[in-house]
C-alpha cells in the first residue's frame, strides 16, 4: 500500500504566517488561569488573592495578573470582550505556559426556565462568531474533567445551575426575535459572545478549559429585560468567584 504524503506546497499553505510564541524576555505564566470579561468580576477575583495579584503581562488590551490562592499560583486575565480579543489573549497565554483555564462571564437567557441570577454551565456552544471556523476539526465543548469539577464546586452556591448549550454571537444588537425563537426551540439556554471560540481554540491547542456564566439579562420573552442591578445577579457573581477559586486551592493538590 502506498503511503499518503503531504506535499510541501500543501504543508506551506496550511502553516500560519504568525504563531503565538513566548518572547525571549517574557515571563512564563502559571499552569492555571482565570479569564474574566467584566472589570467588576476582575476586581472580585483580585480581592480573593492574598497578597493582591500583580500585573505581569499586558496582552493586547488586557492585563494579566499573577498571584496565588492558598498556595496555588494562578494567572488572572481581564477584562476582555468578544471572541477575537479573547482568543488573542488565550493563544498568547497558552504560548506562555498556561494549560488549565476557567472563563467567567455573563449571559442572556433564551428560555423562561433560566432566570436572572441563575448560573449557566455550558456543555457546548452554537457558533455565530467569526473566530471558531479558523480552528477546524475540533469538537466545540469544554474539557470534561474540568467541567465536572466546576459543576461540583457550584453545587455549594445554593443557586440554580443549568447545564446545556449556549449561543455565541459577534452581534449583540442582532439578536433577532426569529433567532431567539429558533435557538430556544433547539434547547439552547442563553446567549453570549465568547464561549464557542474558547471551546474551539482550547480543543485545537490541547488545553483544558471550561466556562461558567451568570445570567445577567433575559431575552426569552422577546423583550430585553436587564438584571444588572438585581440582588440575585450580584450574589451569584460573588458565589461563582468563590467556587472557581476553590478549584485552584493549593492545599487540595
């Protein structure tokens, strides 16, 4: 049987002109990392470190802090918004040595059962963002061991946790009624802007990643209802921070 070979031209065509790399004078990052999208959540995570984390890297528009939680070294990156910026940061952090990621964000509910202040733990994602398609041949899902560990940690919050698929979009002002109905009928729980890209790139690069989202607003009734000042939303965010940090407890290793 003749062995199949890849022609030099095909190999060259599939190679990337720019690769994420660690610079000669850049410091490595810890294995464990938290990606945070909002400035408020970034402050909440920072407050959980003792001593306070310090900025060690500036990746594009995002600060990366390095600190420790109960003896565990952790990188903390944020804020960031949308798939392209988030993946720029993720790719570079992988090049700098990070291998296990928890991403923490907010989402809008697509179904009445998912309420403001609830927690969504994405087990998959429908991509309507433009980044994932450039990382073909991978399953759009989290690392199962990390997903299970996160689900277990969230049990102690006392908040309702929904596991299922989310819809990732680049266009928050084009969440049309037709799309909301369609995704709701498909059993998709919520909408946000980063998860499908995070899943695709983490699988492509062979690192562990899971996402947790707090429900901040509701589109399920085809009218936008925001809950950014809702006490349940604020409480859920605090509890998510506490739960995520316990996954990196150095005393448990």
